[in-house]
C-alpha cells in the first residue's frame, strides 16, 4: 500500500475507516495504563504530527513499540479514526508498526522533546530540521521562494542566473571572498616576485559575487523584465544577528521604468508573497505567533492590507528633525538614515510600510540616476515596521555621460565597466530595479531574532561545519 | 498610456483599432518607396518582433525614424491593425515613435541583423541576449526552471538551499575552488612555516560545493521530500563543450524510498518539464527545430509520450557485448559505460530513454546502497537518445555499519562525516535521490552543441569577463 502524507490524513482526505500507511519520525511516545501507546509521528509535510494509537496486541509491541523514542524512523499502517484529543482531527489506529531505525543512545540524542536554545540548535544544524521551529521555518521559506518565482512568472519576468564567480567587480573587493585554484603552499610568482594571478583558473583575480544587478541589467536591456534569485556573498567578519556571509538575493530589473514603477513592483511583490504565506502556511504561522513573535500574523495582515506610504528623503529628514525625539545619531540632510530613524518613521510616524525616495547623491552607488535637482538620485528604500529596511532599489543612470561623470567623481576606473557602459552606448532606455535579501524576508515573516536561523546551514566565521 | 507587451499584441489581446504603446529594441528597419518605414521591434516577451509601420507624416520621421538601426531603444504608440505580411498576425500603425537611445556607431555595433557564430557571441555575452537564439534560450531556460519548481511544489517537496561554501567535503578537493579571505601577498604562517589556514575566514580550508546532496539528506530525514536547485562548481581545467566551471544542479531526495521510486520520480520530472516547454514555448522551440536541431521538438514529444525502459547494468553489458558492434572501449562487466555505449543502448537498442540500474560497487560513490548480491549498488543513470546520461542517482546506504565499511574500503576518513553518520544513528530510514544538471537539461531541450551557451554568462578558464 503506497504511503500517504500526514498532512493529507489530518486534512481529512481519507474517510474514517480507510486503511492508510504513514511514515516519519517519532516526536513523543506515551503509554496508557489501559494497555495502549500513543506515538506522535511527524513527516514534515505539515506542522502537526499525527497520533498513532498502538495496541498491545501488535506482535512487536514489547520489542519495538515500547522502545520508541524521539527521532526513531517508523512506518505505521492502520485505519483512520476520529481523534478524541482536542485540537486534533484524525488519528490512526495501528495494525502494524515497523521501525526502520531506532535512536542510538536516546539519552544523548540532541533533539529531545523539549525546548532548545537557538544557539544550541545552530551547533547541530544537521538535526535541527527535526524541531518544530526549523520544520516551520523550512516550510515558510519554501513557500516564500515559490511565491517569488510564481509572482515574477505570472507577471512576465524571466529568471536569470547571473555569475556567482566574478572577475569584474573591483568595487569593495575588501569584503569579497577570493576564488582560486592556486596552490597556497606554492604560489606562482612573476619575475618581480609578486603573486602571478595570470596563472589562476580564470587567468586573473576572481571573487564571489556580492550582487547580480549589473549583470542582470544586460538581460533586462534585451528581454525587458527579468529577475535574479541566487546566492550572494559578503566576507564581513561579523557575528551580528543581521549579517550572513552567504545569502540569497532577489533582484528584479525592469526596462522602460522609473523609480515610481520600481516602488510599485516591490510593493506588489511583498504583498503577493506575504499573502501566499498567510494562505498556505497558516499552521506554521500560528506557531510563530504563539511561540516566537506575538504579532507575526497580524503584522503580515496589516502589510498586505494597506497601501505603502511614499515619502521623499528630504521630507523624511524634516519629519525626524521636527519629531521632538532624541536620536542617538542626530538627523541632518545628507546623512544615511539609521535603523532608529527608519523604525521611528514607519512605526511612530506613518504606522505602515513606507517607501523613502530620492536620497542624496553622495551616499549612494555610482549607477543610480541623478535627479534634475543635481543633488539627489532616484534611489528608494522600503522600510517596514518591526525591522526597518527590507528593500533597496533605484532607477539606473542610463545616460552615458552622466554615468561616466559619476564614476570619475567616485574614482571608479571605467576600464572594469566597459561592458556596462556598452549597455548605455547601444540603445539605452530608462530602467530600474531593486534588491530584496531573501533571508531578511524569512526573518521578518517568521519573526526570528537572528538571521542565521533563516538559512538552512548558517555560515559563521570561524565555525562552518558543513 | 501604460505600455503593453509585444507578446500580448501579437496574441490578439487588443482588438484591431485599439491604441497601444509598445517598447523595445529595433531589430531591422526597411523603408518603402511609398513613403513609409517598417520597423521590427522586439521586447523579449516572445520570439517574434512586431512590425511598426511609421508614416512620413511623423514629426520626427526624418530626424529619428530614418536614423533607426538595430539595437536602438524605442517607445512606439499607435493603433493595432491586421498584418498584411505572411506569418504575422498584427502590426502597429504608429502615431508616434520616441527614441530613448540610438546606437553609437551602428557600423561597429556587434549585434547586426545577420547570423553570428556562437564563438563570437560568447565574446559579447552582455549583448548576446539581444539575438534571436539567446532570447529563445533564455525563455526556454526560464520555462524549465519554473517547471522544476512547480513540479516539486505540486508534489509536496520543499526547496532547500544547501551551502555554497563548504568546509566539509574532503573528497575530490583537487577539482574544487578554494574560497578564502587570506591576503595572498602576505599569507599567515604557522611556527613551522606552513600556511596557517586557521586564520582564514571560517578558521579552516573552505571550498565551493560540488553537490548539495549530503547536506540535503539531513533535511530529507526530517521533512521527507526535499530538493535543491542551486549552483555547484568544478574546477576542471577543461575547454570541452560538455563542462562548465559553474553550473546549476537539481537534487531531490526522498525518504522511505528505494531505487525504483527514485527512477519513477526522475521520469515524472523530466516528462513534466518537457511538457511545459512544448506547451509554453512553442515559438522558441519552432526556431530551434528550424535553425539549430531538426529533431528538437519531435524528440521531446517522443520523450514525454513513451515509458522509459528499465535495464539492469549487467543486462546492458550483455546487450552491448552481443551487439556485434565494435566500440572504441571494449565492454566488460565492472567498467563504467562510456557515451558511445550509452548512446548505442538508447538510440539503437531500446529507441527511447532508459534507466540503467545496479552498477558495480567499485565504480560508484561511497554513499550508494549495497545490493544483496554484495557486488552492485542501487545506483541508476538515465540515458536519453541524442545526449547520453542526463540523470544520475542512487538509493543511499542507510545502514551505518555498511556505510562505515564502504568508507574504510575507499580510504575515506570518517572524521569529516560524523554529522552524516549521525543521520544513520538517529532514526535511519531508506532514502534515495538523484542529480540533474540544469544546463545539460537546457542543452538537450534547445538542441545546443555547447554547454557554455546554456548559461547566461559562461565561465571559461582563462576567460571570464563578468
């Protein structure tokens, strides 16, 4: 008999009396005085485990059922019955229980049926998917990723995977990981004794990408609507709860678009993916609201129901200056907004997500489009209550002369960007895009405190076991 | 007036007489003696460009329209009319044409409206998406990727992104890329003068992953049905048409599954994604069949319509030995099959895709499950006419004692695999999975000759501009 998912049984797919086979891992076992054991079995298909009622009449009751502990692998057959327990819909009256694997030394098995600290679970990253919380994070993460792809597909965008290994990005190389096949113990040298990078795999220095944006622009300027969804890397030696060395980014790029269209797309995307989570992962979200972050559900509901505010950066500065609030970093025009400012704006002032637009030129990247005022660029950040910045984007400078001027002002050598300049020489069009850090989206959705819990295997400086 | 996609106009979404705005890049311009210009405009939304009819009465006819050349960025407004040209459904009678960007020096613009060699186009990877063929590849690639995600989602699988940077895979390190933040010009040294890897970012040697399989097994053994779809890397210094340094892999893993279930899943996946391409990308596939590979469509149709054959490896060896055909590599039991053997089997012998199962233990990886005969393992390859191997998979060795014995026999130090052994110590269950190289899937679908044309930006040893 083909096995079925626990999700399907709990959802009532099989009428009472049906014979089914389910498979999974034991969460708990409880033996009743009436001569029965209750085994909670999880297969990860949904948040809840199913209760298997195992009678003493099973041939292997003493030898196997009474040895079951958290983590054991089990195949159970039996008939679907209505559950007597509260909150449970259906359970299974077992006619057979087969154990595929017991747990070696159950006393020391790391995933006991009790709360564990997130710090401890990071040390057993290969076993933490068996906990309630990491099962829920994994399903929500999947739901978000699927919704991202579906949103773009339905709206005519093409997925582009931009290079992971890059040789072109000279900017900020200090925070990049080097990729090399050189033998460190025996480095090739030039005549002058310097390391000879021409002997490396790509014939030059190569690094892990920090963003696919520049590369995806080339595809945008041929296919009009494109997006990346792939890994990016930052070698920041940081142990904060907000940084990862390896993380996934979503970067759409739209041709014939300005900053307003860019903000509209970001708003539509965020609302779409949060709606998907509310519709498809109510079980996991109820757990987050109960155990992790009280407002986990309500803040997503507010997010999808209200139009985002639009605020000009210069207006935001005035609001902050006139707020009467004392900030750690005093506010003045020309500065980058800090998290304290961003959270004040959306949490105290507008009370909902806000797009802040048109930032001072000097604090923004060279590829952002200069506004007619000559001192701001068409950049935007989307700020959300409870987290601050969640999206950063801009209209790109499509005018070659202004791009060149901006690069010169910022001491960026155009020799690394000839191909990027070509995109402006050959049929330039206005275009815009944004970046959304995928793990940041997961952190916000689940109400997590630490971004390392939003990725299946956290990469930590000085500690990466996998 | 909001712009619409050329795909929608050609599909007849807007009735004749409607006013529409379209945007894109000029493919060709032709001036008629009757005092009209015909401008073919592409926006990448579908294979075909749309014809814009530009009358001399346009205010900027002389100044702009007559200067239009391949690659120019254009916004055209006008009314939808039925096309007089054959093969075209609708065209646009322009009331205005706005040029957002001309092409600098049209004579030297690399993407002329004429055939280019694939070799040449690899040198202008940032502009090649503007060609017919790379537009088509990009859309088909997108269609395949979406279908992969959709197939797994509909079947209850969760997407897991396994680590890109890994410190655990000791096997085959010679073909891996090192990831490091050490300063090559000034390497830290131990007391004994060796390179001090403990000073590196992760406190030890780190590399780019060659496969997510081992890592995804941990998630499989908690969530039952999972898959990866992410980049993997091989530092093979190869210029062949079959290898990439950077490529994407799809690796599903199923709990409580054996090799037969694994093969069934692979067959269902391949048929699903090819059906999606046939349904959704008929325009691009018609181009491939006409210009690239005559059988591009018919072989996909055969693929989805026939059940795959199942052949035991030992039986395959006998078939090859009795074939009367002279192979470059003579066939004997125990050898790995070469492409010539694989193609003979599926092209000459069975005439459709085939799953070859149960390979000799000594030619397969340590994690594959030993069969009861003691000399073969539960491994499979799926072979397709016209390409050879397209999927490789296995049931995993879930029995710790046999896994340990296999590792010892192959001189693999278990110290690197304690976490992987844990998965067998704690509630082991039978499980299986496979790997499908995504670019190989694109190559096969589009009928391409070189795998470097299946990825948006090819990474070539000694030549990586991006």
